């Protein structure tokens, strides 16, 4: 009987691996990158294994509150009154500064000038907020079936990012997944990132999703989608900073500084709110409260 039990367990394990899923259910590592923002979170149990979610993921109503149009000057009031909690700060991100620089150099238009390490570090810290937002929304969408697939990641991207940026990120994700599926012949000679044509490590993102308890089961396609989204988002934000008139130029070569980076992001209504450390997503407005062109036309 013991032998039969081991056979059944092994068969289930093989099925899980063959279907592309990995899970956090049996992980004994204590995640230092939890998506929870407070100690008062509620524990939701799936299949006998406890994992924690923030209260903002228990209802659709709270999810809709992420599309918030609070004026920039009101954020200080909300923070002081305790109504605007902050996102958790990530101790470790699933990318390195070298990978960020390599991802930016993939685009020929972004190869003008060399951004200093402090600019790349600040850009990495800002975009980590967007990573947390997408992961939290994907975590909420994964509750029903306790699994995270590419569909949950794609839906989270559409909810969190602006329309223009989300289209670019999803296009990059579709391209990466297509390359991955077409490279089955050399799947043992190259890693997933190389097969997807990406610089960021799919394995690091997969491990980060497991440690962050995005779902009990995480499909490899979800990790590919999230990796491609973040890599595309880095290029999108950096290209907007590069095109900004606030960046000083020396003989046509941009001179990147922390001040020019912050000013360019503060003046962009599509990315400023996304990169703020607050749980509420202030969308459609820049740091001065000015509406984006799309919001003006809608109003």
C-alpha cells in the first residue's frame, strides 16, 4: 500500500509539472516579498494550506477603487488621515540593474546615451510599484480556481495600466509566448528567457510569484506574461523620459539625472500615478493634477 501511495503522489506531481504549473502550496520558504500591506490581513485557506491576502482583494468593489481620480494635492490629506495606505516595499525584485540596462538596449531608439546606475536604480524602485499592483490584481483574479494563468495576468494588466501602455505590454507578452511555443525543438539547450527573446529571467519571476503567494498554482505562461510586461514597461517609461523636453541634452545626447527622471515622470499623466507608492491608483492625472488628453476628451 505504501508503494501504491508513492506511485499516486508521483503521478500527480508529473501531471502538475507537465501541465506547466508550479505551486506555492508546499513551499516552506517565508516570503520576504509578501503582497500584504498590514498585519491585520485575513487568512484564506485553500486545500488545507493557509496563504494571506489583503482585504482589498476580497471584493470586486474594492478592485474598482484602484481606478481613482483623487487630485494630487489630496493624497497628502488621505495619507495623514490613514485612508490611503501604501503599497508594500519589495526587498528583492526579480531583475537586476544589469538586466534592466540590457532590456533598454534592445530598443535601438533607447541606445542614445548611458543612464548612470543611480538613475537605473531609481527607475527600478519606481517600476517595482507597478509590479506589486499587477501582482495584487492577478492574485485577486486567481482566487476562484486557486491558480494563476496568462489570462489572470493579462486581465490584471488591463485593469492596472492605462490603455496605451497595456496594449504595448500585452503585445510584448503575446510575442514572447509565441516565440516560446515555436522553440520546442531546442527547449533543452536554451533557457525560457532566451526562447522568449527576453532579457529578464522568467525563472526569477516565476520564483517571485511563488514566494509572493500570487496563487497556489502558477502556470509558466503566467510568468512569461508578467516578465514580458515588466520588460516592456521599463522600455515604455524610459522612452517617455527620453522624449521628455525636461531632459537636458549635450550635442543631441541626453544627460540623465535623478531630477530629470522625476520631473519627466511627474509630468506624464499615464505613468505618474502608476508609480506612486499608494494602494489607490491615481490614474489619468499628473503630479500637478492635470488631466491627460484622453481624460479631457472624455470629460
